[in-house]
C-alpha cells in the first residue's frame, strides 16, 4: 500500500464513522493500522488505535474499546 492509498483508506474510514457504519470503519482503520506498523509511523498508529477505540465505544463494546 502506498502512502496515498493509506490516506485514502483513512479518509474512507472517517466517512464511514460519520455515517455510523462502525463495523466498516473499524475494518478500514485496522487495515490502516497495519500500514502504520509496516512503515513505523507511530503518530498515525496512535491515531488509528484512538479511532478504533472510539468506534467500538460507539457500538457500546467497551471492552474492545479498551483493548
């Protein structure tokens, strides 16, 4: 995945989250997280974790939000 593809994926995840498509945004954020780990971008990795947690929180799945 290229940097531009990762950014597009992150933006798609944000759009899904805004539309309350939490399972969809979680899937995209997790794919984005994999990219962040591969390129060792800690700032983006932290953002991905935060957004995944927020999406799980919105679903009411508080344990997964903490994980």
